[in-house]
């Protein structure tokens, strides 16, 4: 157990809908990262937050947005969902958000868009 | 640009043999190279990492080597065991203040 929690574990929804994925970092970690892992694909970095502020951005679609709240938990919002958005979404956390820090991954949220 | 190429994409080895996975990167400013292991249906976990001030690092049966001149680094697993079967990801940073992951290598250790 990495100490990073994600909810829900599984999510099934329809095209055009909007969902929110939630992540709580390890105790003491200030930075949160979001990754997308499609079937048989690698880990695609979406976005990083540090202490409530956006720090780095990857190939995140405009339909996707995220935020980190004062209690440091983070939410990833996916809207106007398409079939291709079906994937495993991981959240990771690290202490101070430096790239050289170990990132601890949560168990992931499996999203299925029908 | 940021790019990490990882080879091979799949690797099948006999139990007890060694496994080697190679990654190449393009950003000469990169100085941190972690390796993550992801078992089926589970989260990625860091198994070893190396920073640019060393050329090799070892932890029991796993080792990582780094060649900054050639911009490539490798993961070596010796005396492979069935529990080593997983997908392994290399990564490099801090390109754009973030990690960039390779495409992954599916390792199967046959008993």
C-alpha cells in the first residue's frame, strides 16, 4: 500500500458524460500527478499540482481539467467523454514535486466509456 | 523534444536467466532515471533509480547502468524468478519539470 488513495476504483459511464476522479496523496506529500494508461499503453503524464498550484502540464485534453484543494486532495474532471477516454487513470504523489523524487502511485481508477 | 524509447516491448526469459531492458532519451539535461514495475492490474512501483552523477547502481538482483554520453540507460535483472514477471517502465526527468515514461516492457519469466 503506497498511502495514496483513489476513488472510485471502477467507473462505467456513457459517451458525452462527465466524471470526477478523486485522489488523496500520502500524508506529508504536497505534490500530486495524474497519469492516463490506455490498454497496452505506457503512462501518459497529464498534469501535476504542488500545494494547490499547477506545476507542470502534459498532453492533457481541453476536455479534462484538474485541481488540488487546500487539504491537498486532487480531483481530475473528464467531460464530454469519448470511447477513447476509456483507460486506467493513476494518481501519484511526492513530497515536494521535484522530478527527482520518488512518485508513489495510487491503485488507479478504471474508467470505461460505453 | 521529450522522448524515451524503450526496448524490447516484450521479453520472455527462462527462470534463472538474466533480463535486460534498454531505454534511450533525447534531452541532454535529464539527470534522473527511475524504473517502475507494474504487475498485472496493479499500480506502478519504483524498483530502482539512478542519478546522472553515477554510472551504475545495484540492489540485490537488479541493477541499472547509465551512459550519459550515448543517452541510454538499462535495467538488468539477474537470476530471474517467476515473480519478476510484470511490465517495466523506464522514465527520465526533469524534462519540462516532469518525468517522461517509456512505452514499457512486458517481461515473462518462464518456470
